C-alpha cells in the first residue's frame, strides 16, 4: 500500500499547522528571548515596544494564571523567565501583534538590563562545578574491578560526541483560541498532544478537560516535538486565554534553531578489557551528558544511554555511569535514538581503539562478541530471538565483504592521494518506552452507517507513515478495502491520555489498539450476520467485504451487513486499549525486562577520502536490517534510508558551534550543514532479514523509526579507517562529527602517544588537541 498522504504531500494539499485557515481577528506571536547565556534580569523595559502600532500585548510570567512551570519529568523549567536567565534565547515574553512582522519589529525595541554570569557549555566543566540536573545513574553487571585482573588487554580512552539540530521542515508552531465555557482549543505541531494539554492546563490553571489539543500532521519532528512543542503551544494558549482572542505562533528558522534543544552532546571516558581470544570481558564507561539548562527529557535519555551502552555485544562485566550536566544551552531533548547513539558510539570507539592497538580490524572484535539467546543485557533482560549475528553473517556473505576488503586494499596500494575506508556497524535497539507506564495506546473506531470507517488513535502522523499502517491493520482485520478507512486527526477529546508518538512505538502501540477495536467490531458484525442467517457461529466469515457462509460467498455486502447491524441497534463503535505485555523495570535495582523486543542490523559503509583536501564521498552503504515481517516495505525502507542519512549527517557534517555567550553561531542553513543530495551515499542497499518471533509487534512487524539511525555511526569509522591508511602512524581521536576540516587535520597529524594523550616536558599528561 502506498503512503496515504503521498499525493496530497506532493501536490501541496496536505494541511500543516500554518495552513489552517485562521479565524477573524487572529493575532500573531513572537518570542522575546534572553540576550545572554547566563545572568539575572535587573530590569526589562517594554514601553517602546508597546507603543508600536499593531502591538496587542506583551505576555510575561506576570500574566500566568496557573504555575509558571513546564518541566515534564522534573519541575525545573519556567515557561517565561522571571529573574534568572539560563540560556541564550530563553523565553522572557511573548509579543502578540496584528502580524508576525510587527511582533518581530517590537522585539528590537525591548530594553533589558542584565547582570551577566559565567557561561558554561561544556558538560565536563559543569560536572567539575557540581552542576548536575538530577542524580547520576549507573548500570552494573558482573564486577569490573575483578574482571580487569583477568584481561589480557586493557585500553582506555575518550569519546566526544556532538549534538544535532532536528531540522524538521516544519518549525515549531501552535494556534490557540478560546472556545465555549472558558475553554481553549490548541492546534499544535506536537508529537505529544497530551503533553501539550497537560502543560497548558497547568500554566493556565485549568483542568485538562478545558483544553482540547488537535493535531492533523507534522512536517517532521524526530523527537524535537516530543516535549518542546509544549512550551510554544502553552504560550499562545495563555495569550488566547488572557486576551480572549485567537493567537498563533510559527517560529522562524533562526529562532527555532536558537531557542530549542537538540540531541545531547556527550563526552565519555571508557575502559575496555579483552581476553586473549578477543572476548570483551569488561567495559566501564562514564558519560557526561550535556543536558542544557533544564531537565526536559534528559532523565529518560540518560536511561536509554545506559541501556544501549554495550550495543550488540555481550559484556559479562559492565559498569556504566551517566552524569547529566547542567549547562547554559537550551534544554537538550529527544532526538531519534534518544541517547542510545551516544552510548553506542562510545563502545564502538573503545572497540576501534582496541583494534588499533592490536593491529587488527575492528570487525574481528565485533563479530565474536555479539550477544546470544539466553545471555543477559546489563539491565537484567535476557536476550531472546537475537538476530545480530544473523544480520552480520548475511551482510558479509551477500555483499561479499572479502571482496570489498580486497578492493579497498588494492585501491589504497594504488592511490596516494585518495584512500578508501570501510567499516562495519552492528546495531541493537530496544523497543518500548523505557518508562513502562508509557507503553499504552487507544484507538477509537467508528463504523458509519454507510460502511465507511473512521479511526482516531493517539498516534501522530509526522511523515513516518503511521496513518497508512493503521489503515492497513484495520483493513486487514475488517477485511475491507483501504479506501473505506480514514484516519482522523489526533485529538485529546477523542483519544485521551496519549503517550507521545515516540520511541519508534507509534505503529506498534496504536496499531495494536486499532487491531483490538477492529476485532471486537468484526465479531459483533459476524454475530449479527449469524443471527440474520440463522446459522451457527462458526459457519460465518467476513471476507473481502462479503459475508461468507460455510466458505461460500453470499450476496450480503459489507455495506448491507453494517446497515442491518445498525438497525438491530448493534454498537458500531469500539475503543481499543493496548498495553505492551510483560515489560517492567525496577529502578531501585536497575534491572528488569524493559523492552518488548530488540531490532538488529548490520551496515557496511564505504568511503573515499580525498587526502589532499580532507573531503570525502560515501560510495556505498549496504545494510541487512531486521524488519520482522515488514508490513509496508515502501515505508519501512524509506525509514531506513532517512535514518541512515540523518545518522551520517550527525557523524560527519552537522556541527553545532556556539559563541562564548552561549548564542548558537550555526543558526542557519548556511552555517549548519545537513546532508543534501550530494552528501548522501552514491548507493544504499537494504536487505531485509525476515525474522520470526516478533509476535509482540503488530502483524509481526518490528518498529523501524529509530534503530537504523545508528547505521550512520559507521560513517565515522569508515572515514577513520581511510585516514589511518593514509597516515598510518597516527591514531585519530574519537571526536564526532568527522568534518572535512577534522579529516584534513588528521591526515597530516603527527603521531601521538596511545589514547591521544600528550606528555609535556615536565612529565604532566594532558589530552592532546589536534
Ligand atoms: N521517548 C520517551 C523516547 O519518552 N521514552 C523513550 O524511551 C524513548 N525512546 C526513544 C525515543 N523517544
Ligand atoms: Mo523520539 S526521539 O522517538 O521522540
């Protein structure tokens, strides 16, 4: 089945937030943000701004009718700053005007007097100062301290990992207006309508039932709208509430890039111990998460880092710690992968360093350490139906890895100015929200009298095709044509208490809820037919829109069946509720069974580095991916391609730069480079490993949104391998992104001692700077 939205998308007919026809008298808002990265407001003068013709109001914390608090997990983030300023661009006020242009102009007329404090953007620096957002956590299995004694080889090093701008095509935005009975309706570009509803209710001081949130679709989100849409939606909801007028906000690109949080940068120290036969015996790592100025989703992201810190491998002795460090950046937030990629990059760096020191390719270590059925992850879950080795073996064979290596070696012998690099990137990703209660969903299915079907779920369509998959589920169970089914907007009055569409679980959870509702409905209809036909229960079946009696097609069409049931007063509506079975996690022990299942895969990445310029081009990425039984290969392959390229961008070219005052320097697309058509690999091959045993996922498919993001990490190690074959005496550090500039410098760097540590003449040891 094609994506139901494709025609409307390419003909420009799909309605996004900014396409919603506005009511008469709608006002437009712009956020006035902090002009410093850290400080204290001494005074703000809005007088000049207020005088500007067309300005309707300037809303500040003083206008808040409820709590000035939007922290979702930890209550540490005000909607509007009161006194203290913790990041550049932190919202201080909302300027509401007849149009956005006027509001922007007014912004320049606001005078603010600030006492400035030290700005910290480095997580290790924040850690040294004791600035943590919340308590650190560790996962432990076995006893590393004992295990080191048994290791043949031990290596230590450091990995530094950059952040990433989400760069959804549709920026953050929201439209709110008063409705009957002092209520507010909010249209929001959010992954979490319930988060918006709850946050707005709290700030406005209203019960949740007074706030209705409606979402048609998003122009991308990638995690950036799991939590961070709530603040902007709440600002316009507050303005609409106090002004009794419709108010809308659409962030412009620079404001969106400056004000919103990103993927967390991390810095990590690791220690890895191997046996003589290259088994990873012990692994210890401490990761410094750059949380930004408030907690946002960082506690959950920290957790996913801990869960994924050993990637696809079984490491009997593991000790992993994450510190969430408070810095003067916008609160960093969910981004496809949700902390897992940083943990995975760290262990892959440790493996690459071990391989360097032992003078072997990394895959020699990777391939013998895959976790197997019955072995334990460091969080207590026992691995079941493991497919990592299967995807690896299939990739090696199908893409002829021996030949790839031979060609690479030959090429590198022949060429001085160009070098090829190859890497293998195994992936293991746990599916389920790590917070168990979030793994639930509902689906409200109506069969109308004419036989057409309307479905409302908690899932947000953000381009990933979840609506198409929901239609597929319903069409399969009701055995009717997909044209008969429409997925409605996501609305908190139709489906309440939704989890955000996140953690790759949208189709799983909402698909299952839809399945359950449709199963009930089809049974009711079947019983109705049994009654009419005066036959036995097992004799009737509904198939391809017709009633079958003892396997024979009758003349009774779906439409008549529905009509007849309605006249008999059979309920044609059902609300399905799904909660993922079996999962649990005990935070006091840091052990449990948090994931319904895991997704596995292997990518082989080939790059050619231009050793004169430091530039590179990716020839090929070849993937074997564990889809379970893909329910929509067109959509799922698209997800793998998109995730791969997004991951490669993060690892290679996307580099966030900040001014010393915490202002984002790379706040436009001329300075923040994302992969374009020239940067993507020349070819991407994806093969499905069709697996059984995914019975927990909908129609035996497996979640596909996030896991393939991790394939992008292979790009880093492919470049690194190419660099090493040019400059064999140098052991490049593990600092992502591997930009062209860093590549060039590594190509000509002189060798440093082990682990990129530099000893100065006085014997003191410092970390080497390239
Ligand atoms: N969001 C969340 C997520 O709230 N919990 C998660 O475990 C998660 N995982 C991936 C992406 N978003
Ligand atoms: Mo997400 S990072 O699944 O919102």
